[in-house]
C-alpha cells in the first residue's frame, strides 16, 4: 500500500495489522513518541473539517513529526484557479506525506498520480472517507472485541454518506457480518454498493424505513446526519433532515452490549441525552481516529 485512496485499497490482513498497531500505540505511547522525528505531514483541506484535520495533525505531532497545510481552499492558490495536480506537486517539495480533503470525487486519486509521496484521502465528496472507516473498525474492535459475526445497522443518509459507503465496503469482507440499512427511500444506498460490494461479497442485508423496528437486534448502530451540502434541492433537505432521530426512548429497546457510532458532526439525529448512555461510543470513536491515523502514517512512511 503506497497511498490510501479508498478502503478497498487495504487488504483485510493489513486492516487487521493497522488495528493491532493502534492497540500497541494505545498501550505504549512513549515507544512511538519520536518515530516520525524529522518528518512532515501536509494537511490539505479544501472542505471544512474539525475531527479529521485535527486528528491527522495530532497523530503526526504525537509521533514526533511536524505539520503544515491549510484548513480551507480559499487559503490556498486553488482560489486563484490552481489545479490539484499543481498544488500537490508544490506541497511535495515541503512534505513527506499528504492528507487531503476535497469536495470533488476522485480528487485524492488525481493527487496520488502526480506525486511520489504517499497521499491519504481524508474525504472526497460523496465518494470515500477511508480513515474514518479505519477509526470505525478500531472502535468496534475495542468496544465489542471482534469484527466478525455482527449485525450492523446503518441509519440516515445512506445515499450520499461517504462514511457509510466505506464502512460497508470494509465490513462486508468479514465473516458473518449482516447489514440492516435504515433510511428513507430517497436516501437508500447507491446501486453500486448493492451489486459491487454487498452482493459480490455475499453479504446478508435488509433495507427498512423503521429505526424503531430494527434497533433491538443490532450489535452496532451507525448513525449519520442528513447532509445539507449533498442536496441540490433545499426543499428535499428540509423534508428529510429529521427523518431519524435517536432518543433515549428508542435506545431503551437496544441490547446493553449494542454500541452507537457516528462519524460526526452531529446536528440533531442523536439527542444529547443519549451521550450519557454507556452505549454511546461516538466520542471514544473520535479519539480512536487519532490512534489509527498514527498507525497509518507509520505504515505509509515505512517507519519500523
């Protein structure tokens, strides 16, 4: 693995290796505090981000490395019309590895084809968000102790939600994983996920519009927000944005061992009253993102 553009780039044994490395980083942080001394990551964020950008920067700093970059495209020469290719060629002169977020699908791939340093896709439009998926996998592993034989409910915007697309792609490769896809009909998963991922991998899945009926049997509930920025029609967004809201009352029907994940940011799809429930794992999920990104940086830089 030279770059990470989509989660399918990582063989399942390498995903497991990254999780094991993350667990070792958690157990032995001092062992890793100087591993990237003299190395520099460039975080190129053409789209707003809190968790992902800060997670990459904290990951590199905790490895003893340095950070350069920008937090929005208007702060770069892209605002003057510079191409992605020219931007990353310039950044390559100053950095050892790039983490890039961009609103256009395929942008990270274009970047990877124009530089000789590793490129990590930190989100490209509605397409992929592979490092969020790695954080999700580490969280599920730490919370439930396994990644196989699970029933995973994905709820909310399954059409445009790149985190859901990446999660389904990754988890469909593990044995005994069943998906329950909970969404309005207008926001069901894209057809390519059904045919090229779920059906090709022989994954069991059901589709429903009812969160209430699905929740009692789930091991993981992966909530997503209905994303205003992915809609062309404001009226459609307003009509669908409150379709699924997780409350303590709905959560009371779930197993005590079930865990609630969310890639964040949250709008109103999870009541803040749920935060106090031990099954709410989404802020632990944020912290796990830093550890898995540390492991990924080490792997892509070839640091032993």
